[in-house]
C-alpha cells in the first residue's frame, strides 16, 4: 500500500447498521444497504452479511479460507513500527539502520534474520508478512504518539484489504495506561495515554476510597485504545500474589482475591464494551495468567528453568485463592485467557479439587499444553467460551514438560490436544504446516511417536485448526473490524489528551498513596515549613536513575528552601525506588526483597535449593546512607520523611526504624506523593499486599521448602507459620513497626485534621 491509508478512507453509512470503511476493498450495495466484499465473492454471502451473528459468519469463513491462510492466523508475534525502531539487543535482533520504509513512510519492508529469547527467526517485510504469510495477529511494543499509532494500524488494514480474502489485522499490546518504567513484556509503553498509578496503586486507591475508580480507569482505557484503533489488550492480571518474590507482582492488583474479582467485574465489561462481551467500540481483553501465576515456587519466574513449577503446598489453595479471579473473568465474558508457562508440581503439591469436587489431574505439562486445566477445568467446568492465547515463547523456549517433542509436535499438542487457539512467540507457519501435514501423510508410520504421547495428540487436524481460527474470527466480527477497522488519527490524538481522563488518573495517584507511619510530622503544612530547610534525595538501584530522579524531585520542591547536606536540614524527604532481579533472567539466588546494598545471600542449585555458595545483592544503591541521613537530620533536631515505591513486597527493616514518617507509592507520581506529604490531600490508600517481616519468614530449608507457603497470600500466611514465631497477637509474617502497626493488607493511616483551615484545604 504505497499511499497513506489515513488520507484515503471512504465511509458508507448504513441506517440502523454499521458504518463501512475501506481504502480499496469493493463495497456491495443491495436493498439500500452497504456490505464489504470480505470473501471476494462479490455477493452478500454469509461472510459479508453484517446482519448475521458473528459466530455464524466466522464459521462460514473458515470453510472459505485456505489451509495456509488459517495456519497464518494461529500465531502472534512482535512486529515493528518503522518510525519507532527499537534498539538492537537480546529482545530485538533488528538493527535500526536496516529499516526500509515503504512509500507511505509508515511500514517497514526490510528483511531480517536474528535470535531473541523466543528463538531464531527470519522476518520478511511487512507486506510479505501480511500478504504471503497471512499473519493477522501482531504485538505492538513501540511507544508511538496516538496519531502515529493510528496511521500505522490503518496502514496494516489497507494492506490486508489487498488480499483475495480480507481478514483484518488485530494488534495486541500490554497495558499502556499505567505510570512506571517501561519493561518489555509487562508494560511496553508509558506516558502517551493517560497514565494512572500501577495496578497495585489502583488497588490501593480502591481499597481506601471507592470501586468507581475502576470504572473511570476502564472507561479511559477503552476510549483511548479504541480511538487509536488498538483493539486487543494483553491485560489485566487476575493472578493473586501469593509468593512475594514473584517479579510479576507489580502487574497484579495485589493479594486479595475478593478485590481482584470486584475490580475485574467492573473493568472487563467497560473495557470490552458490554456485559455480553466485546462490541464495535470496545477493546478485547486477554486476562492472564491462568490458573494463577502467583503460586511461584519461592518466587522463581517460569521464563527460566527453576521457575517451571506451580506449587500448591496447601490443600484447597488453588480453589480458594487462585481461581476466583479467572472465574470472574469467564463470567464477565473475557474475550481471551492466557495460560502461564509453568506446569503443576504433583509431587510438591497437596490435593487440589476441581469445580466438581474431584482431584485435579496434575499432568507435568506447561499450562498451554495441559488439557486437564484448559479443556476440562477452564472450558467445561468454568464455562469459558472465548479463545485461549498462549504466553510468548512456548514453542521454542518456555516449553516446560514437552521439551522432548519437536516444534511441530508442540504446536499440535497445544492446539489439537489442549485447545490453545493462538500461539504467541514466533510466526511458526512452517512448523504449523508440518504439524498439519503429519496428520495427512502417515508420517508416524515411519517415525516413532514420542513415548507417553499419541499421534492424535501431536498432529494438527482440520477440526482443531478450524475451531481455533473460528474463535479468533468471531472476536474480529464482534469488534466490527471487518466492517470498520479504521480510525481517525486526529481523533486518536484528541482522545489521548482528554482532560477528564488525566484528572481522574491524577486523582487515583493521590488516592493510592498509603501512609504507613507518622509521629505527627505529616502533614508538612505551610506553618510547619515556614523558615525551615529541606534536604531532598531520590534513591534507585541504578545510580544514573537516582541522579535523574533527584533532579526531578528538587524541581518539584524548588519553592522550598533546599539544602545540599542533611546536617543542615530541618526536614529530609527521601524517595526510595528499590528494584530486584531481571525479568527474563534467573538470579543466582532467591529474588531479594530486603532494601539493601551489597548484601551477602546464598546461591541456589538447579533444583532451587539453597547452597553454601553466596553472592552479593543490591536492591537500592546507597541504602546504607538512609540511616546516616537520618542520624544527621535527627542530630539537627529535624525529621525524616520517606516514600517507598512498591513494585514488590519490600522488607522495611532497613528503612522504617530510621524515619519519622513513611508513605508507600506504587509507580505513583512524585508530585501526588508530595501533595499528600504537604497536606494538600488526605491520605487514603490501603496496602493491597502484606509486607514480610524479614528474611526469616521467607526462609527456605535444605529441601527448597519455604517456611511461609508459596501458594497462600500474605494475609493468610500466619495460620501456617510455626507457633514459636508468633507474637502475642498470633502474628508472625507481617512487618511490625515500633508503634505496633502491622504492615499487612488493608493497613493505611490518615491524618487527624489539625485545624479547620487545613481540613478545608485537604478536601479540595
């Protein structure tokens, strides 16, 4: 498509029906109505007739599409935006200098070959990908402006229109409406759409205020995404955080199953468009990671070998804690559900029951390959009717439990046996076609069937292929993408700066701030600050980030009398942003939760058990200076106020004893935190997670078993802790400060109004 599609759109309005949009596709006019020639027949066929239910149209289309076209729709993978090249690295094999833009200046037509964490891959130009490979499911990682995003998405649809059979291109993305550091595969883009606090912060705000925050958030997501033409989100997480060392903690809504269910009940219908599923102005949601990724074995992530198991040490934990959020997603007609990489650990787990009260069969296959969990539990018992989208990389790398199978067999086993409909990772069309051919050409008459499997489980049948493609086509029909896949880039840009959305997001930032400790120091009212000197510093694991954040903090405090040394300060304001581990790489030991620098900790062996070897861990560079700053300020008769950014359930033993006031944020704007500290906003946030007391409550024995079970959320761990560790209140797990407050789920303080003037100001 040489011309810029956004400048050549044609629209046809149907009275009482959908608007039809096109660049080059033929439009059929019959009985005063307009229809798009989707299947190329030139007639108002069952496929082309928008008056027919989506499911029927999809079923009709799978009978028309070729096998090659259908196999192209089994896979979803990252795709590039020519104007927004990603830096070359382990996640991206493409050198930006090799990009070749098409005549429109939008699509990248370069060819590449390289290797990422997900495997070796050859990548054609965009037009070849869409026209010859018939790829129709792409993942957007770039962070473009809304109008550039819409131009790009429109251009993809225009190229798809040039194919004999038109199937729109559906582009998925991880969440884009939360503030924080961009992390590949978790939140790939930030700062363009209205930016709310992290999902932990949304949970904290709702706990302390009202569920309507979830409604406002969902409406913002739907409107900004739909206006840009981005119609599928890999969001949100129904996972319950039960082991605090799980790196994905910060993408969850915390550890409270009831709150997670309530939030999903509000956001799924509002983002998708209705209580009955997706609509023509909705955004399809892929809820993840079934059956709950939080039950990590000592926090190990399944991107690497040690994290390949989901462990359920306590009887009934799967049903009690981890499945309710997914049942809510099913009940709310979530379009898609993503299973986790991990596999269930039968030998390490107590008996877990299914919805019928029978023991679940714990087959040692990753959940995307696991028929008892996907077909039996999720579909037949929980009633899921949408499609299943695997997590990224299951065919080549994170194929736990099926390593002995060849790539075509893994595809057949996932789709034909377990019931997966879309495989995320690479565009494995050739392997998919081989899996299909092996079901037709007597391949296993001359080749051995891998032990423990049957031929029927490993090949890709017409029935399984048609089922998978019909499910994803149904979603596209319901989203109205066959009739009107295009959006206006001007409208997209206007929607992204909607004042109401940014104000609601800022309100949520302020409401997320959780006051954990206060000796009367806060709020720092104008009266308290009059003539007082302030020392300000931000801390981060990366020194360059700490320097940048300190500069930003001082800019926010430029109207205060700032000093360069803590010894000369009446107040010190410290912003602490710890970080631990790397998402795609195993740490030498357990993920560190202590706020520390160069702490000596044990290594682990290949089975995840502690060894005598040690290494040094740092979660916050300069962590030891916190006590030194406090000593200097206190020596001057001053007070120390700190804020900790919670992306994980940090241990506070090296922070809390040294400060006079302590707040918690969750990728919260520093300006919102300061509004609370300065008394411009009454703190209302509540902890969505429980903070572990110290290393001892996370201790792992020689067999790799944690003293606090991995599958039980923090608020419930005390019932499994040894009695000798419990205090006079029967508590052992949660951090307890000098005032006797337990930093457990739902804890949060507020201010006692000190005068009517302040009380009125705080309500503004």
